[in-house]
C-alpha cells in the first residue's frame, strides 16, 4: 500500500512547483561537500571564499577513526613530513 503513495509520477509532480534555472545549482563549495564519501579525507584544499571554484577536499582514503588521510593526520598534529 505504501508503494502506491510514492510513484515516479508523484515525485516528478512535487518537483514542478517552480522552474529551475542556473541559480539553483549548488555552489562549488556545496558540490565539494556533497562529493565526499564516508572514506574520504576531509582535509580542505584551497579557500572556499577566496576561490570557491577551486575549493575541494583531499579525498584520499582516510585513516580509520580519523577525518584525514595519513599525510594530513601528520600535518594536523604537527608532525613534520619529508
């Protein structure tokens, strides 16, 4: 019974409340955040306000239990790298 409530047609109809245009697309910063996966390093690269089009995250595989990859964990805790 619940399946009959949510059909592709009803979903499409709910999106027709207004026209979408270029301004409706998420900003590059939002796109960078949306692109993160649960295993992605969250080290920011670039500045979201100064150059939003170039802003991104590292996205290398992160260490288990950490928000960053091995290289960026070392940088975050101040361990000098090669």
